């Protein structure tokens, strides 16, 4: 790919997520008292002060994505699965991480035996196929706990497929017979994109919400997970048209606007899952937590008075996920906003968003961890990842971080900046 094409693709990606809204707000001050812009080209060391707190109690997690086998390969035997997960768990423990966020539901499927979903294709390479009587989820939880780490069970609630060249009916026929999407095609929406069709469960259907709550309840009742974790995929990132208009007309007793109705649908899911987990915790005398890792921008100040000093896509108006409401109303126990940008990003500067989120969780019971894009280490200033962690440690409202993803630290996809971060972590490893 030539330099011109690379520049064009980069510019298109920047426009897709952030539009053309560079900011120049001077909010922070460095150690000398000099104003520092939240956005714009400057050295990140300007906003990293030296009075950060000891890190012995911080949450330090890594996402392990199974979709497309990003971080964990498909396996043909229980033995090879066990071997590879033990290696992964040992790597994370020795590097000083204390939590694993492992994706156990990527496409209406499961990494554990259940009547509510088929075995994941990312487990063996074929949906519906298992590894004999072996239970991967039980094994992973046991091995994680043996090493003194937490296991957070990561669900993508709605996604059927991220992209396919097939029509909806043709794609659903490729799924296992007990896949919820195949059993209920009338509750599957299609978002047509330039590269293909995106299929997802309709958030506006009450039976979909009930099914997803049941899926979560099944795991919480049967497995000693430390937390249930939802990612950032609610409504699609690409702008929706009238794909859900029939559902809107059939399931809108309060006569909300389309946008308000969509937000109420995601509110209903999050609230119901929280209620479900709370009820099981009370019955079983446990403390399973519920967390979400949303897109890093709730809303921009330009569109909402309570928004952040940013200029990118908004979860409130694009994904219809009112993440601030979930924090303020206690619908969740922790939040991990995905702030996958650097200090010097023109439209979504790291400090601007970290500060917005720490102010958002003040006077609530919700824990704040920051989601950091470790994969960006190969293109950022060499100490950017370390400086983001240092910045977090300056503020008591920020209780740690989660990093996307495992392969950025270990294996062929690891990068030098992520390796430097691990060396930075070493003094507190195991604490």
C-alpha cells in the first residue's frame, strides 16, 4: 500500500469516528502552572505529574477476545485448550495483572455447555461442536482463581455477526439449530454496510431482553465468576435508518421518540441484568459484579451541556447507550470506558476523557477503570501507555485499567511500548 493510500484510509477512519472537530480548550495546567491543551499536538509528558499514588491495589486487567480468534485460537482437544490457557494465565500473572476479561459469548454462542446457546465456532472452528465432556469455562475460572486473579465473563449481548456477504436468511441457515437468532429470525435486524450485512438481535423486542437476562442468570448461577462484563456493542456504530421501525411501532407504549425509545431499550437490558445478578447474589450469598466497557465518549460538549471536551462519535446518540445514566443510577458496579486515544489526539484527548469519567463517577458507588488500547503502542510515543497509567494514578476516582488486548503483550503481535509497560508494572507484580 503506497503512502498516499495509507494517508487516505487513515483520514477516512479519523473522520468516521471523530468528524472534523479539533478542540483547543485549555483546562489542565502542568507542574509549572502553564496551561496545557486537552487536545492538540504536544508531548504527553506535559500532563503527567509526579504525584501519582502507589499502585498496589489497582485493578489491572486484560481483555481476551475470542471473536475471529483474536487472542485465543480454536482447539481440537481439551488438552490443547488447557495447555494454551495455562500459558496465558501464567503470562498474565507473572506480568502483574490481577484480572482476566475473557469473552465467553461473541455471536449468540457460548464457551460453556448450555441449552440457551450453541457451542461457539471460535472454540473449535465449527458452531455447535464441543471438546467432549470438557467444560472450558469451569476450567478457566479454576485456573484463574488458582493464580489469585479475577475472572470476568465477557458477553457481547446482541451480535449475530459483525459482517457477512450473505443475505439474512442465508446466513441464519449457517448457524446451529439451537442458536437463538436462527430460532427467531423475526427478532434479528440487518444493518446494510458497504462491506456487507451486519446482523444483531433487535434491542426493542422484550423477548430478546428476557433471553439475554436468562443467559446471564444461567452463568451466574452455575459458575463462580467474579463479574459479568458487557462490551461496547449495543446498537451498531454505523448510523441506523428505519431498520427497527416495525418494532418501534409495536413496542412503544410511552410514545417516545425513536432515539429516546432506542436508549430506553438499552437501559432496560442493563437494568434487568443488574436486577438479575443482584437477586442471585442475595440468594446465593455472593458478590458477582456487573460492568460495562462502553465507547469512551458519552456525548460531546457541543451537543450536550454535560458532555466531554471532545468531538467524536457519541455512545448516547450513536449506540444509544446512556452510560452516564447507568453510572448515576447504579445500574452497574463498574465501568471501563474505552479511551483508546493518546494525550495529543485532537478530537478525543486521553486526559479530557479520563477527567470527564472520573468526575462522572464522583459521589456514586460505581468503580471506574480506564480501558486503554495497548495495541496502539506500536504507533504512539514510546512512553504513552506508561504515562496514561501514571495519569490514572493521580486521581483516587480511577481505580485501575483494562488493556486491549492479550496479543498486544504476548506473542507475535506484541509491541515494544506494551513491553515497556510490563517492565513498569514489575515493582508491583503480584501485589
